[in-house]
C-alpha cells in the first residue's frame, strides 16, 4: 500500500466505499421492486377476475339462467390472456381454460384453496403455489360470482410465475445497468475531480520546474478550490514574483547595454583576464569575421597580428592595422574591476580611402593645372619681356596661351560635370531612344576631329541598332562621345573606327572599337578612374583631361547600366556602354547580334 501512488490509493478507497453502498442499494431496490411488481400483478389479475365475474353473473341472470362453464372459461381466457377457472359455490370446478372434460372430472374440490377462502371471506383472495395440473408455479386470484344477491360461485384467474420472474429479471437487468451506470458516473466524477487535483499538482510541479529553469514568468493556479494547494501556489507565486522583479531589473540593464553595444558604429570586444572573448557586439563580429563562435576564443587567435599583444599589455595606446582587406583602428582599456579588457575597433577603411582619394585628387588637379598655368605664365612673361614686339613670335605665344587656357577650361568643365554626376539627387531624363540614333549623334559630334586625322568612323547596320534603349539622349551621346574621342586620339591616322551593337538579355551594348596600340591587362581595372592614364605624357599631348571615361562610366551607371573595356596590347581596344532595353529587364536570356 505504501508503494501505491495517491491516484490508486484514492481509487481503492472509493471502491471500498462505493462498492458496498451500491450493492446494498441494489438489494434494497430489488426487494422493493419485487413487492411492488407483485402488487401490480395482483391488482391486474383482480381487475381481470372481476370483469370475468361480472360477465358470468350477467349470463346467469338472463334466461335460460344456464352457462357452458368450460366454453365460457376458454372464451374469457382467450380475451384476457390468462388461465380462467369457474368454480361453483361448493368448490367443484365447472370449467377451466387449460383442462378438457376428462381433466375437469379429475380435478380436486377447490373450496379449501387459499384464494377461494380469501374470496369467500374478503371479496377476493390470492395465493402463489405450485400447480400439479400445469406442473409450474402460478399466481392465483379469485373473486366471488354473485347472482341475485347470493354467492353463486367463484371466478379464478391465474398467471404463471415464470412470466412474473421474466419481468422481474428484466427489471433487475435495468436496475443493474442503472447501478453500473451510477457507479461509472461516480467513478468518472471522481476521475474528473482527481484529474483536476492532478492537473493542479502537475501545474505546480511544472511551475516549480520552470522557475528553477529560469522562466520566472510562470505562475501556479490559485483558484483550485483546495485550500492547502492554493496556499502553496500563492507562496510559490510570491517567490516567483520576487525573483521576476530582480531578473527584470537585471534584464533591463542588460538590454540597455546590449542596445548601446549593438547601436554603436564601432566594434566592442570584452575580454576576460585570460584574454578570451567574453562579449562581442555585432559590428565587431562582422569586422573580424568571427561569427557566433567568437565567445570563448582567444583574441590572439581571432586577430593574428603581432601588435595586438602589445596593445593589450599597454605598450601602445592604439593599433592601426590591415585585417582581411579592411583598415582597422583599435584601442584597449582595462575594466574597472581589473578582471579584463575592453577593446574598441573602428573601421577606418572608407576614411582612409577617402583621404587617399582626396590626396590623389588634389595632386592630380594640381598637376593637371600646373602645366598649362606654367605655360601661360611663361608665355605672358616672354611677351612682357619684349616678345610682343616680334609679330610672328607674339602671335605664336598668344595662340599657345589660348590652347592652354582652353585646356584648363575643358578640365574645369569636366570636373564640374563629374561633380554634378556624383552629387545626390541627380537624375537622368530617360526615354525610349533608338540605339543607332545615339551612335549617329556621337559620330556627328566627333566627325571633324576624325576627319582631321583622316579617320573614318562607321556605325554597324546590325539589327541591334534598331533596338530602343532607355536613355537620356544628351547624356548618353556625351558618354559615347567621350569613348569615341578616346578612340580618335589613340588610333593611327587614316584608320577605321567602328561602332557596333550587341544584345545581352535585357541590355544592349553600344561599343566603340579602334585599331589603336591596345592596353596592357594590368591597366584595365583602373581605366575608368578619374585622371588615370596609361601613357601620361602622350595623353596630355593629345589634350585629354583624364576624366572622359570616368564621366562615361558614371552616366552609364545612372541609367542602370555599366561601362567596360576589352583590350590587348597590339590588337586595339573595344570600349562599351550597356543600357537597359526599353520594356525589358536585365534578367532576360535572349542574345542577338
């Protein structure tokens, strides 16, 4: 018994109480139902006997005042479904529905039968006994037959006890079924109550487990209807509330710290006393490409740079170093508790790049302006010193001053143009334009320069030329003009320059191919940078500003396209612009030439 769970203890206790109660109740109902059924049966038999007696009395009261008792007994029996016996006042059996004439003659005198005596004394009588005639237990009920105010005889009806017992068994079955249903219902009710209690205990157990596991928001139910469990639940909930408030304060501080760390534009790495990562924010993880496994690893393992150790030991205040293509600046500060170090990382790659671009730009602009300015100053001083008095020399110097001034003007115009293209908010007025029309306009603008060198510029009649591209006509003509100007300047005199069209999915390439000297592969990636020249001296001799290709690239990108070059030394060059086709997307796969 000690090893049984509370559930089975309750089940056994309930069975010990409910079982005997149901048995006693069933026995009581059975006994009372038998008595009640017997009363109902005798009442029914008495009513039938009285009806039969009245019918016999009526027949005897009418002439010829005689009856065929045996035939009448059969007739009444057929009508009421019971055995009927007609007995005269002396106790002789005159008719019986279950006996023939021979049987009637052999039947005993019935005057001493209990039901006949009862009928004579009380107006009706009944008895239950074994019938030797029918060989079975019967219920007999008799009433007197009164004719003319005197007792003529008796009418008796009988019902087999087997039918009564069948009804009794049926009722007993119903009773047993009802008791079983009641017992089952009680067990279900107890089961429901048990489940309620078990559920409450289970919730309390789960709540306790959740609190132990760190879920301080879990609460046990307090309206169980079981005072002891309610008190335990309230105590448990109070403890959880206290812990929850403390945890919420700590969590709030942690969230604020996390928000600050994650919102910083610098990387923060907190190291333990063993120089292993205890905390790292997202920005630092991205800078160091550390991922989610950084915590627990040594910082010297993550950043393999000799200066990191010196920084952590305080030998240097900051560390400026290259790491996986980035330029980083690191500072280290010990924690106030002395249990570790905080390392702050800044990504200065863009700043360094911008500083380099600024220096290069200033140097390039200064260099580009220095030569023409020096020439203008030199020619001006020469004219001041007397060259103005020599007509031929004076005119030559003035022409040279004009050329250098024009060169500076072109440089300043290109700088302003490039600055405009790079500014925020600049937009292209793109509209569907035929590609060949753009090429023809660029050729028209450069026709004089090409003719001056005896060059011929041709536009291909390939089907791609009739395609419509989304373009700002003036800007794209300018970009193609810059590429065509580059080809005219670097191609031999009398050579042929070709413009062609190629489809690539949803883009159309407009290219300029020249038979020039070609470009070495190491120069190709930087060819569209501002002021980048392969042959600086020759470029200046030809009057280039070094910004034309950079402008062309920016214009193409502002259209959602791109610019590129294909070239080999000694085999010429092919510069191209790729523009979106009108009504097409860059993801289409068809390709035509």
